[in-house]
């Protein structure tokens, strides 16, 4: 039907789509809403960027929408929390500083150890001091004695040797041991080297194998300083001593010790086998080290005076032998008393030979009992007691056993010879003689024989 004028034409019917949940059906008008009022103002906020408010642990957003909004700031800490965090920061800083310092210190220390520091090394040291020493000290004694001690180099007949000696006077006489100069024989050479290094040839003035002493003389040498001679009778066990010599050719070697014993009977030598080179010494015993090359050197007291001539040692593998052997010291050294050395040296200088005190008897050196027994026959078949000699006049007979000399026991023939050699010809001895199980004392005056 035509629509009357002025009346709106009815709308054409259009099929409505299916209703959407939650929305009014088409054609059904909901409550009227006030039309929005358009106001001029700032534009819409820009869409958030993909990294704003990003939280990797948030639940994923639904399709077509954004996930739940996340906080992008922490709560404001309290004052106590700030203090705790400050203390933690300080502790952590201190630990880190300690670790870094320790590491750096270790590296620096290792470098300094391996490379000797960062500069030149200068070690502490005392300043110079006075070199003077007390006169009775070892250094003081050595300082006074060394200029008078010499080293002897001896050669001849295919043999060589080194020994020591010391100056006796300003004329060039030097005292040493017989076994030191023996290699020179009658055609060998002897060179004397002084402490200052000067050398001079020397010749033998006289020597004696029984006493193991010799005197040599140098010529053309001036400014010699003799060593003062002491008195060996004044020496006591325990007295300090100093030995000077050239052990193994080490000239000017100084050692020290004490007197360990007196009147120690020793024999030395005997290499020839006939007894002609055996020396008999009533020795001073010392623990001052004496070694090969010390032979003939001085044994000094605390006032740098000669009290003995170093002559023999007892080594671990031998008996008492001249120290020209190759073994070394074990603290058992022996020196000829200077009283005996002085007498023999004077005789050698004045006459070229020494005299020996004798009793005038022949001893049985194979006797193994205690004491010294008179032999049944003398040398070369002669009488064992020399007619008219000191022993015969004292009534000593073959087979008698001498057990004491001046009240001191003797245990062998060697000891009797040693005790006799310790005296001068003309000295009086008192002997204790045993015969048939009975002892008696006899007195005699020592005779003399050439060296």
C-alpha cells in the first residue's frame, strides 16, 4: 500500500544475523545513551612498545589482547633495610679488597723472590775494628811467632819431603827434625821458605837420628827474628799450646790445644830395620792438631815461647810414627821437649854431632815381662854389661830387670832408653833393679857416647 504523504515509509525487512552473546538483538534498542561530547584535548596515548612492562615470568596474554599489567618498580625500602644493605655492601667490599690485596701481594712477592728485589741488594755489615789481639790469645801468639817459622822443601836420591822449622838465631840457624832433612842425604837440596814468601837455599849443619833433630843454616838472609825458647820443665798438663807448621805444604797453618800429658815415652822411625834410625823421645803429648808437614815446627806456650818441637803423631791405623806419614791427626801429637832440643841443637851447631847419655848395658828387646831386662850377651857377641861403664860400677849384671828410673815405673826396654835419653851425660840416675825376686836401688852417673 502506498504510503501516505508525510508518513515515513516502513523499513525493508532484512533477515537478522544470529545474535551475539551479550549484545542486544538487532532491532532491539537498549537504553539510550548520552551522545559523547567531543572535547578538544591531548591526543590518544601512544600504544605501548613491545618491551615496556615486559615480564618474562608473566602468564601469556589471551588472543588478541594484552596480558595482565605488571609493576615496573620496587617498593621504597625502609631505613633499617637501607642500613642492612649498607653493612652488607661494606663487608662485601672488605672481602673483595682483601682478596685483591692478597693476590697482588703474592704476585709481587713471587716476583721479588725470583728476581732479587726491585733494586741492588746491600747486606748489613759491621764497620772496621781494631786488628790488635791480646798477647796471650791464639791470634796474638801466632802474630808474634809466624815471622820466625819456615817451611822446608827437601829433595834428593829420588825422595822429596816437606817439613817445618823455626829460626834459632840471627846467624841463620834453623831447628827441625832429622826425618825432614833425611831425603836430602849428602847431595840433595834444601830450600827454606820464610813466612813473607822469600826463599833461600840451606845446608845441613848437623843431625841426629836418635833424637830426631837436625840443624840447617841459610846464608845471605838478614833481619831474622829468633823464636824465644821456653822451659819444658815448667809445663803442666792442661796448659794451652799453639802449634805452627805446614801440614800438606800449607805453610803458616796455626792450630791450638792443650798439653795432654808429659813424659810420654815414644819411639819413632825404624824403617831401616836395624834400629839405627829409631828415635826415643820422652815427649810432651798434645791434642793440638799435627799433620804431615808439621814436623820440626814449634809448639808454643801462652807467651809465644817454644816448649817443644812437633815430631810425631799416633794415627788410627798405626803406632807412633813421624808425621811425614800420610795419615792425619786424631788429637794425639807428640813433641820433643825444648830442654832436650836446646842441648842437642847447641851440640849440632858447635860440633856437628850430638852425644847420648848411656848406662853401659845391652837390653833384651824381646823381653815381654814388666820392666827392662839386661841381655845375656852384648851386641856382636860382646859382654852385655860394659866393663868399667856406669852400669858395671853400679853392680848391674846380666839378667837383672830394671823396673824404675828415679821412682817412675818403666815397662819395657824402649821406655828405659827414653828415660835415659831425657837426661844429659853426667846426670845421676837412681834405678830400681830386681834380681832373684828381690828389688834393690842403685845409683849411677850417666856416661856419654857419640851420636
